[in-house]
C-alpha cells in the first residue's frame, strides 16, 4: 500500500495512535485529527487519498464538515466507520486498501 495517504479522524487519541501505527506498518502514510476542524486544517495543507472517520454524518456539524472536506478535496474518499473500537483496528487496513 505504498504511498496511499490516509487521514484518520476520531476523538479518541488512543484509538488514533493505535490505528496510525497499524496502518503505517502496512505502508500507508497517515496523519491524524482529533476533530473535524483539525481535519479541515490538515486538508488545506496536505493531499489525502482517503479519510477514515468515526464521525457520523447524521450530526449536522459533521455533515457540514464532510461538505467542506469535499469542497477542499473533491477526489477524497470518505469512509465512515461508526463506533470504531480498538479491536476493529485490524480491519481498517483492509478497508483503506479497498478504497484505494
């Protein structure tokens, strides 16, 4: 998975760290954001192939963030993984690979 640029967005710093570590072991280039605002800042300064997030689109502020992310980076694939748990981290690599 060399070179695939992944943006991880979640409020749980431990989960972000574990997922980042796992994805990097599979060869992904990973940046993390603990909020949608932080994700939008990263998108302004970086190029990503895919964003993995636990933020649900049913919340209005998240819908607005997804729209802004799409405007800033129209080709960005956003994958929503609701209620990500640490034990789910292994499957994240295969989800990101499938999106590439």
